[in-house]
C-alpha cells in the first residue's frame, strides 16, 4: 500500500501514526536497555527490521501473484549430484 500511494502521489504522513511508531520505538529501546550498547543500538535502528519486512512483503506478493496466475510455485533449488 505504501509503494502504491508513493507511486500515485497520494502518500501523506499522519501525526497519529508517527506517534504510534514512536511508542513502539521507545518500547523497543526500553526493553533492550539491560542489553549491551550494541543491543540497544540495534533495537533503536528500525532499518534492519524494515528491510526484512520489505523482503517478506515482496515474498507474499510474489506468492499471491503466482497463485492468482496458477503458476508453478517452485523453489528452484539446486539438487546435489549423487555420489554413487
């Protein structure tokens, strides 16, 4: 939805959702305060989680697209040759 609203030029930032996001951010940092400095810094950074969430969204959209097109959903993994 975010990508679609950015592409169509209708993306807006709402103060309510900024407050909700800030609340979650504070909760993450407070929860990690007993960790090391690296743990608190990692908790304060949303970037790794946002990248992972974006990857998951792409995977779900791709799976839905394949399902709607009735395409084969294969893993395309390489099989190891047998040693015998």
